[in-house]
C-alpha cells in the first residue's frame, strides 16, 4: 500500500493534469493542503518534494509552489530506469523485445563501451509502454561482460535495470545523456503507432558502474506527445551543457 505522502502526490498530479491548477498558478499553502488531506505539514512537504523532483512544480524559499508543467516529465536530477520513473508517476510500465542478437562491436560500440573492435556485443530493440501505450523505442548495445545476463531476461520484463540488480547485483551509477530531435522513420513509426516523420525526442546515453565501467549505450526515441524531460540546475551545479548538433 502506498505511503500517505505518495497518495497525496498522486492526487496533486491528477489535479494538475486536469488543470485544476494551471501552469503558472500557485498551489494552496501547506497548511491548507494539510487540512484538506488530514495530514501533517511534513507529509505535505514530502508530497510536494516529489512533484518538484518531477519538474511539475517549482518553489522559491518562503513562497508558495508554482505549477511549471501540466505533463509528467522525466528528470535527469537522478539516474532512473524507465520503469522506475513510470512507477513514480503512478503509471504501469511495460516492455517488449522486438529484436535481439549478437554482433561484432563496430567503431561506435568500441568507443562507447571501451572494448576492442569486433568484440561480440548484444544488440536489443525494445518497445516500452505506459499503461499499454507504446511511447519509447530503446536500441541498446550491451558490453560483452553483461550481455549473457541480459540475454537471459524474459523478453516482456518491465524493468531490465531491476532484473540485472536482482540477478547480478549490478547498479547503474552514472549516465551521460545527449538529447535532440529526430523524425520517425518507417520502422519507428510502425512500432510507436505514429505517422512517418512525426517528431521524436532522441536520448543517446552511455551508462556505467560506480567504477566507470561502461555497461550499455543506447539510442532511445520517445514520442514527443507522451514524455518530456526536465533538467534541474543552478549556478553552483549545472549538469546541462549546450552542444552543436552531431
């Protein structure tokens, strides 16, 4: 059973989604929300903190929270799998392997995974969904040392990250993400149920262990009408960098 602050966070998400609180408006004060839900102000703060981390609301010390977005966003403030993010949003994640097989590591594979060229690496194409609706294509290349563990995972496993942790103790610790926009080709359009040339958000990422050993690199393509991203930064800690298109 979810904790009380998770229930309140979900209720506020739904209210924002229904535009009971529109973008630019302020949430009620903590005391009012605490009275509304019959909880302490500390419980309300926990719920509000979750929405802040998701990019739905912003805050300034001493001021009421402002609604920043009406759609749920995925934040890069922490390293989360798709399934973990979906669960935090109160959504059901699904996954389906479309293609899977070993290929010799090409030049890009070798550079990103720090492997000799020609090393057999596992290529996997997955369709990921939210509540049964396809929203993401993952084209992932796994390093040779983790490929056998990935190969043994059932093709409909909703969270590869969690399964790898349970089976091997692997923790995905660091990720580098490059975000741009691409047009859906014929295959992408078919798998995502969109029109050809529809805009997709592409995230190219390399994920490593705590020791910096590359585990995987992936080309992820999201339906732009289903998912957005948020990056939290400040003058003291800015993880966002602008780059020219590659």
